[in-house]
C-alpha cells in the first residue's frame, strides 16, 4: 500500500513538473521577410489564428509575437495592422546591406529566453534549426510555424504555415453564409 501511495505521489509530482515546464510565456520570433503576410490576407485574422494554433500546444500561456524586418521590406499598412493586433515590431537597421542581418538579430534574441519560457519561430529558413536544437538542449521548449517540411525531422512541434490560412478562409466563409 505504501508503495502504491508513493507511486501515486510521484505521478502527481511528475504531472506538476510537466505543467510547470509549459507554463512560461510563449515568445514567437517572426522572420516576416522570409514568411511575409500574403497579399489579400486579413492581418487581424492571421495573427488571431497564429495565437489560436499556439494555444492548442500551450494552453493558457501568454503569447508575445515579435516581427523582424529591414527598412522597406514590409508595408507601413502591414506594420500598423501588426502593431494594432499586439505584435511587437523589431526594425533591423542594415546600412551596409549585410546578408542575413535579420537572421543574426533573431538568433541573438532567441538566446535571451530562459526556461520555462517557450520559443516559437515563424520562418522557412533552415539555418535556424541548429539554434533551436541548442535551445532544446538548454531545456527550452521550441516549436516552429513553417512551410519548410524539413523542420519535421528536427523539431517535434510544428504548425504548418498553410494551416494559418485555412482557419482564416473558414472563418471568412462562415461569416458570408
């Protein structure tokens, strides 16, 4: 009987540890030059659907989305819409036009995150995979929103980029009907 009670207590502690592990803020790093907002897509619905899909993985977690871009790589209209819908904007100056400058800033910012916070990346750029793996090695949970199917080999939690738009189309269709 004592062994059963101890076993049950250990299970409760393990369940609590799993819950605590996933209790941090979800920080999403959006390489918006690499994964731009498609023309004719509603930014508000898109951001809402990103959060909706993330909340399927991490219930009740605060979600912070930061969009990284260089000058003239995103329209002012989309900047305003993203900002109005709660996204943080991170303008990356690049006067020398150094290739991959945005990527370097995202990588720098990725390593400012500590457990129990969670890292999400919106990008199709495979160059980020080793850095996401290093974060996992540090005990930080990671996921990606991507259209790069090679991410599946390295990252266990993937949200397909096209799923972001499926929900938008369904919502729009339902509003018309």
